[in-house]
């Protein structure tokens, strides 16, 4: 891997990025997850590396290739992601939480395979911990960037999440449109900052969105 030496404004900075979905198991063969591909988070991590940062990528289960020059920590569940991210938090300068973390997990995880019954099935679920909320509450020097995946009123919910979780910026993804958000190779987002800046990044490859996101964040920090 060739490091691009021309322009390295993140040199000396530690950046932690989370990406991908989490998986919460039900029994020996079944699980709950979501449609996140991890592409946006991986592009953000690789772009930060190219800008000179020392990057840790905490990744849920994805089918993407391991990026060079980045420390990848693989996790499966929301709880594992919580523990890994919180453990590395103190030494980070910037944290970008692109992962699609499960909000709920089954109250009980059955060790063996459940057999089907004649009637319907209900599975009781309980809340997972909100990682980003925990980071916001423990924030010292870190510049904290969240994501918001929304289908209704993205900017309203995005602003609300930024305030509630004590974020410095939030990347708002309107996932009601086909070509942006989960599973796609392209994305279009709005970036809102605590400084009340609002930038729109138009539809393009996730790599290009990641580059533009960093140029906005670099101006803000
Ligand atoms: N997030 C997190 N831990 C969770 C849930 C979400 O760290 N248990 C983070 C995501 O990584 C993302 C941000 O919170 O950066 C927003 O996630 P999102 O699902 O859009 O918002 P929620 O706060 O979970 O609210 P809701 O799903 O109800 O819209
Ligand atoms: Ca959620």
C-alpha cells in the first residue's frame, strides 16, 4: 500500500471508526441483524488513513476486504462493540460512529436450536446500550461524529440525536431513497455540526462522500 504523502492534515491524530451491522443471536442458527454493508464506515476509515491518521476500525460482520494500514477489531454483538470502543476511547482524538448498532437483542439466547411449533412465535427483546450516548457522556478532548439513519424528517431527527448524544457533528442519511444508505455503493448525506453548520454532500460513491466528509470535519475541528 502506497501512503499518499502530499496532504496529511490528520497526521499525528488517532481516529476510531465503527462500521457495519451487529448481529444478535436468537439460538444456535438464527439471529437478528440489519442491512448495513459497512461500506460507508470502511471508506471513512480508509480516507482518514490516507489523510495521515492512525486509524482503528471497529467492524461488525461484513464481507469487505480488510483495509491495509488500519488496525481492524472485529466484533459481532452490540455489547462487544460497546466494550471495544469504550476500551479504546481515551486515546482517540476523533471518533466516527458509522456502525448500524442493534437497538434490541433477545432477552434470552437459546444455546441449542429451537424447534418449530404449530402456532406463531414471539421473541422478547430488550434494549442494548447506546454506545454513542456513552461516548458523548464521557467526552474529554474527542471530536465526536455520529450517524443518523432516517426515513422521516431526517434533519429534525438528526439535530435531535446530535444534541441528545452530545455530538460535535452528525451525518444524516435519508435511507428512504434507493441509491443512498444501506447496501448501496453510493450515498448522499447532510452534515450538521454543533456550530450550526449545514452542508449537503450530493449523491456519489461512498469513497467520494468520505473524502468530502473529512474536508468538512477538518474545517470544523
Ligand atoms: N448508536 C450506538 N449504539 C446504539 C445505537 C446507535 O452507538 N446502541 C449510534 C449509531 O452508531 C449512530 C447513531 O447512534 O452513529 C444513530 O443511530 P440511529 O440508529 O440512527 O439512532 P438511534 O439513536 O438508535 O435512534 P433510532 O434508531 O430510534 O432512530
Ligand atoms: Ca438505532
